[in-house]
C-alpha cells in the first residue's frame, strides 16, 4: 500500500495493445504524490505529441485495511462487522458473510431459513434498484442527456415524472424498509444471518405483511418499467447515447445463476460468458480462486479483478483479455433468462431491442436494472407466498471444526465474494473481500480512458469530458464508500492533463458545489 | 408547534475520521438530558429522508473532505446560505438535494437545517484511528448543540423564540469561543 510517496508509472497503461513486432515507447512518468486521494475522484491524462490522449488513469478513494482489520476477530462476528463497511449495501455484505459462515462450518440451513434469507434479500434488491432508478441513474436519462445540468438531478426527475410518482417512490421505499426492519431488527445493520440459518423465524402475520408489500412492489416495478419505456426508450437522443461506441466495451460478463442458468441474486453457480455470449465457465463459489485473480497497478489502490485462466493482458477488451464485468447488464448477459414471468418477458424485450445477447453497451445497465427490479419484486412475491417461509425450524446448529469459508452473492452492483480462513476456534487468520466494483474496475478504467480520448483532442480539453466520465462512472454505480458526505454537490473531481513530456498542461476541477474551475 | 431540535450524527465507526459523528453522538447521550433527540446512523444521501420529518431544527454532524482545509477544520453551513445545487453526485444524492425533494414530497420538513462537518484526513482505513484534530472538534459540536437548544428553548414569558436569529447567534457564539481560524462558515 503506497503512502503518498512518488510513484513511477511505466509507459504501459489502458491504451496499450500488444502488437507483434512493435514496441510501444516506454517512458517513466512520475505521478505527483498528491495522487493520494483525499475524497477526490482523480483522473490523470497523458497526451501524445499531437495533443491526443495516450492514456488516462482513473483513481477513486478506496477502503483499505480490511484484512488487517479482520484478523483476530471471531468469524461469527463478520456478518455484523462487514455490514458496517458500507452504508449502501449492508445487506449484501451481511448475506455474503453469512454464506461464508455456512461454508466455514460446513452446515446447511433448513429450507425455511434459506427462503427467509432469499426473501429478505429480494426485498433489499427491490428497494435498492428502485432507489437507483429514480434518484441515482434517473438524473442522467429520465431527464435526458442533453438537458441542462441544472435539471439533471433528482428534482429534475420529479419534474419529469410528477409529484405523485415521487410520493409513490418514497412510500414504496418506506414499506420495503419496514420489512427489512421486521426481519432483521434494523435496516442499516441487519441481524439476520447465522451459520446454519437465521436468527428469527417469520410468523404467519409477518408473512402476510411481506405478501402485501410484495404485491405492491410488483405493480410498482411494472410501472417503473413502463416509465422507462415511455420516458427513455422513446427519447431517440438517449437511445443513440446508449448505443454509442463511446460507451461500448466487449468484455466477458459474470453473474450468479440457478441450476437452469437463470439469474439468482442469493445463491447458485457463478457463470461467465465470453464477449460473443457463449458460456466460458461455470463454477461453485468455493472454486472462485481458480477463476478470479487480482492485479495491482502502481497508480491505483484498487485491485483489478481479472479472469485468471486468461491472464492479465492489460486494459483491453475482447476474448483474449481477462477483463470482465458484473452488475445488472452482466447478469442478464451471463444468464439464459429470468425465473419469473413478467421479468422474463422484459428480459427478452431488452435483448430483442438491443440486437441480441450479449449487449455491450455500458449505459444499458440502467435498463437491465429495471428488468432486475421486476424480477426481484416477483421473486419476493413468490417466496412470501410460500407456506414454508413461516416454518419455525430456521437453524441447523454447526458442529464441524471451522477452517475456511467462502460466500458469494450478487449485490446490486455485482458479484460480491467473502473469503475467510480461521483457526480451529473460528478466529480469523486471513480474510479477503472482492467487492462488486473490483470486478468492474478494469472496465471502468477503460471507459474513463475512452471518454477522455473522445473529448480531449489536439490538446483541447472540453469541460464536457467531466460529464462524460461521470456518466460512464454512474452507469457502473461503483461502490466507493467514501464519497458519501452530506455537503452539497458532487464528489469533487479532478482531471489533470499532462503534455507528452509529463508536464502539467490543464487542470479541470469540479468542486463540491458543482462549479468547474480550469487552470 | 413547539420548537424541536434533532441532532443527526452521520458516521461510520469503523472508518477512522468518519467515526466523528459517532463520537459526538456518544458524548451527547452522556451530557444532555435524555429528551434530546439524537440520531446516529451510517446511512447517507437519499436515505437521510427518513430523519427529516417532525422536527423544526435539524443539526447534522458529519465529516467532509474538501481537500482545501486542514484536518479538524469545522465547516458550518446553513441550508438557506447554499445556492441550488446543479448536477448529481456520482454516487449519492446530497443532503440538500434530499431536503429540496423532501419539501416537495413530505408534509413536514425542518425549517432550520445546519450542518457541522469536520474536515477529515482519513475516511478509508478500516479500523483506523481518528486524527487528533478531528477528535478535538467534538467539543465544538457539543457546544453548538448546547447553544442552539438553550437559545431555542420555549420562553416562559410566552414569547416564541426566533429560530433563525437564534441559530445565527449560536453559530457566532461558538465561532468566537473556539477561534475563527478553526472554522469555515459558509
């Protein structure tokens, strides 16, 4: 882990593709020690002699020290501890951690416990995806990509869809969160999962409440899909943007699927398809180390995940490169369908409209998310209606001696891996997490570079580049926990352009109040 | 309606300086009567909408990383002093956007919103220690709560307190007491 000392970056970066017989010019370029991020997203751009982008590096604040923090702690505490890492997806960490404990103690939860976990998880996914559509992704596309910046925020979304819809979103969210509190005690830090089961059964009354809200959630999801189709798909500017080359990458795609290769957020095998859509691998959670490795770059704290059998070939796309991605679009690409009827219809429509599977358009993540919202709500309704979910037997007590456990779920933002190694008393010796964003990190870096290349030419730096970069970034909805503070405006963003000798040329800084400064 | 105050302490106790909000909440519970409405939460952005209804004055305690001030610098912001925000946060909807939205969609939203945000050095090291300068800002937050709750307490002579003025005077008093150079007042 670097501590802000001068870092040297060799000439290779996102742009390099190895061509037989040509050796790209290698230069040593030093990145200023201010590279250590303090709450800024930072983009370093290096120009060639013509003033065009040779390479761009994107860094964001990254949580550090997890392994050291976990060492010495009882593994049984991890579902509570890891849910505190991130205020956005606590339930995802909680669930992956709980499954890692099942694996650690080699214990299988009774059917009712499994169903309760998946029901709660579907509730969480419904809430998260709904919130994202209206308030996070919405400003980009519900309002429209060419709308003035002043309207591209959640107020602009409400202006477009109407106050009644806004109230509906808030009400739906509140009901979903009440269910999470009912099952887990708290919405922010659920107390639900235990190795071998869950902490609390659901009564018949609880179940009835889940059923009631689930029905409303399905209606709400259908309405959201309709809104998307009316407001977004009928806006040809936006459709053009979705399909534009600037936001297209042909990589591998990863997602969790059930035994019929349909998306499942809670459990199943992990499936990877190649850029042409064919199944490339399908493996169990505990085999992930054979398929996923992490690559370190000197200019970033983020570890870039890649497909181990293919090897790290740099920031490139295509079937030879180990770069892959996760999250809604990847999940739909990696699956053969969805397990619930309305969502399956929506799945088919998405691929029919966008030219078949797989879809490589990053911005199609927003559409895929709405399709998944419908699946999550339908799945919630299915599970809530299952009589077994109110069965009192919700725990199998573990008896095996712990040693190693791996748990994987699909977080809203992509595949999440928890891996613990313990001593025979269950005290953690080693721990590793691969969060959703690490799976996407390489592709995000490529997207940023592509955006920079499109908007910085002949040494001219257009301010629009900040918006393009942000739009790509937002489509991945990365989980960077630190950019969460309440002062108004955006995450401060700093873009520094260097000439071909590495000297600073232009800096664009977007402050927390949204104003852009050029120097 | 009686003038009520809620202190909303935002923080993640695992993340070094981001535990500032939690530290303030802990002290508030020890030092103030149980009747003080203190909320401690790790959520952010739009989820803060849950904490807006049914209170007249909301004091938000949080950390921030502007990169433009020394760690421990205390930023004081009143909602009325911030111009409308354009553009969306790459990840999270800011508090002020949430407030504007809440005013359109909820029946009850605070009239007074004040943010006390301390410049953090490190919010990314799990299990990391709090920077001493950030720790030193805890008493400032406590003092602001004391000032506001005292100045805005119901007056027995029947005069209603003027919240806006009371908040302004409270901020001035705290800044003067601790030294202007420690603050950025917007």
